[in-house]
C-alpha cells in the first residue's frame, strides 16, 4: 500500500513539473506564434528577449529590493527594447523574405548575447523567490515549491486573459481577422500596421515576463535564450501559427513529453520531441490548430 502511495505521489509531482515547464513555454511561445501568424515574420531573436528579461529582472530586484517590482518593470523594459527593434529592423524586414529575416534575427541572438556578457558577465546569476513563495505547500500527499505553483498560476492567468481578449473583445476580433486575411482586414478599415506593432510589443513583454519568472528556478545564463529557442519553435510549429489554442496545446504536449520522457526514457527523451515534430510536419504541416492555412 505504501509503494502505491509513493507511486501516486511521484506521478503527481512529475505532472506538476511538466505543467510548470509547459506554462513557461506558453509564456514564451504565445507571443512568438501570434507574431509569426500575424506579421509573417520569422523572429529568432524572440528568445533573446527572454534572456534579457531574466537579467533585467535580477538587476531590478537588486535595485528595488523587491521581486514583484522586477516582475512588473522588466517586461515593460523588454517591451521598450522590442519596440526599438521593430522601428529599426522588423518593420524594414517584413517584406524582405524569410531568409533575410532568419539571417538578421539569428545575428541579433549573438548581438544580445555579447551585450549581456558585457553588462552582466558570463556567469550564472540567481534571483531569489519572494519570501511569500519561498517555501513549500503540502497537498495531494506531496510537498511542492510554492514558487513553481505560482508559475503555473501565472501561466494560467495569462492564458485566460489572452483568451478573453482574443475571443471577447473588439481588438481580439481585429487580431483574428488580420491573422485570417490581412488584406481584407485592411480593406475593412483596420489599421493593420498599428495592430502589428501592438501585437509585437505584447509578445516581447511576455518574453520578458517569462524570463523574470524563470530566473528563480533556472538562474540567468547567457545561453538560456539559445537553449529555450528550439523547444519554443517546436511548440509554435506543432500548435499552429497565429493560434492561441495551438500555443496552449503545443506547450502542454512538449512540456509533458520533455518531463516524462526524461523520467521514463532518459536516453530517448529528445528523440520523442523531434519524432512528434516530424509526424506533425508530415500529417498536419500547418499545425494541430492552425489559425490559417
């Protein structure tokens, strides 16, 4: 009986770990997938904004003495950096073709990496969780870190908020219409360019939020953006471009495959993810829940 209880507790723990990782992937991928779907822009530098969010959050927490101020201000700073990128590069490259977009944004990854090395050094930096979330919570027969539960709740809150905006508000209808048919949306009087800019900035802010939220768990390193880029891109491809539901589904699938694959089949965990990616590309090349063909 005790072994059964231990087994149940173990699986509950792994499910929570998978859900926490999935929420981080969602925060990062939802902005990227909408940018892909709406702007037709391949922005590989999106994950570098996640890295900047982590480092800016650490500096702001040290400056203000509060994790919560860092969680609030760092995404806004990252959004400002994203706005600068939009006006200097992104807007100019929108019609340049995917190859030019890939090359330029791939180069931006290394630009941001070197800027972070100059500003913060090349060592891992940590961010302490707030005192209210530094302990553990006992439920369902396990002790689980409160901060990881906070990340699950944060991801769920952002998920619900974005669903409400996209499904129940006028601006959400404008975004969905622009994703489905940009030319028709412009003909109906929607300021598509302004909408593009707004969506891009919100996506950058979410990347910064994911970076600050991840710092107390993963620490901030100069390679964290490159490390998270591949699973984020896989989430976007599996879920479908421009689709909130696709970002949710893709994040949950990859989160659970990564965590349970590492537990059950550690030698093949990475293979499982790429095998799923290949299968989706063959049978549903537009993604599981694509916003458009």
